[in-house]
């Protein structure tokens, strides 16, 4: 079990995280699945194990530093860290934004990345060929109305990636940033719209082919499986229908 390259994936209970786990397992990685929803990651790990892959599940809240440190100490190795856990809350303008929502988004999108990266850097160094991958968003590269808190958090996550790459230059660790645009997953918009299915559906209304979780997982897997000397610094991925955060072609 310890011979395979090991990838730790946060937010692996659904969406992009789960799709990434399946694709990295298919590429030969031993995948360590983490998420707050223990039942979901255990089910996914069982699915992958039944298919002949190496997979294990851990219940983990990336905003809990003590839990993150304990998790890191339990690992025998880590070759790649996929910082996928994140999310958005609300679409209120800055003037009406709830500081509690902004704080919650900062905790998971920024401090969660910080906790996991700091805790696993020793293992990534010890691997002799490690990768830190941070999943940000096109929201980390441009602003749009109603996105203030999420945009601020993802800009901060982007800054972690760019700063870390500078600080680790010369060490055997790559730092990759993947910034998706419009991706339709099972829960992102619904959570952002506080459970309002009508509002969540409206996000994708008329968009013929938004990106899928598998599209982003494919991109993540491609970057991680490049030769060790190849670092994909930043890869922005949008559906063809989206030219910018605020420019989306909708049919009908």
C-alpha cells in the first residue's frame, strides 16, 4: 500500500473532489479522501477499493487545525495535496453582505488551504517530488457584482499559490493552481443560494454545456501526471459559453 504515489484530496465527498478521486485512482494513485461527511467519503473509498484501487477515507474539517495536524501525523506519505475544499455563500452586494458568511468563506477557502498545506509540507518535501495543487476559481482573477465575499476569498487563495511557488523555488515541490469558471456540480449553487433550488437552477439557465466535475478532475489529473520538471503554474478553465465571469451566452 505504501508503494503507490499518494494523493490527499480535500472536499472529496462530492462534486469535483469525488471526480478527482476517481480519476487519480484510475491513474494509479493511492487516494486519501477527506471531507466532513464521513459516510460519503467512506462510500467512495469502498467503491474505489472494490474496483481494485487503493483508497482510504478520513472525516476531516479543514478549518479545524488540531484535526488537520492529527490527520497529517497519521499519514505514512504524501506526494500530492489537492486543496479542493471550498464553497460560496450568498450573492448579496458588499453593502449588505453578512460578515459571518464572509468569515465562513475565508475559513474554508483560505485558512483551510493554509492548514492543509502547512501540515503536509514536511511529507511533500520528504517525497522528493511533491505537488501542492490549489483549486481556486475565475473569481480569484476578476470581480463581479454580488460575489464580494467569495471573490475576496478566492483572490486570497490565488495569492497563497503564487507566493508559495516563489517561496518553494528550488525545492522538489510543484505548486499548481486550477481556476475553473462555470462548473455545474450537485451542490455548489444550491449551497450558495441557501437551498433555494429555483435560484440555483437559474445560475445555469440557458447555458448549453457548463463544465462538469469530471472536466475539472480531468484537468487536475493531467497537471499532476506531467513530468516532474513541468509545473502548470496557472490553468484557467471555462466552458465555451463563458467568456468572462460576467459574460455568459444563454440560449432561449
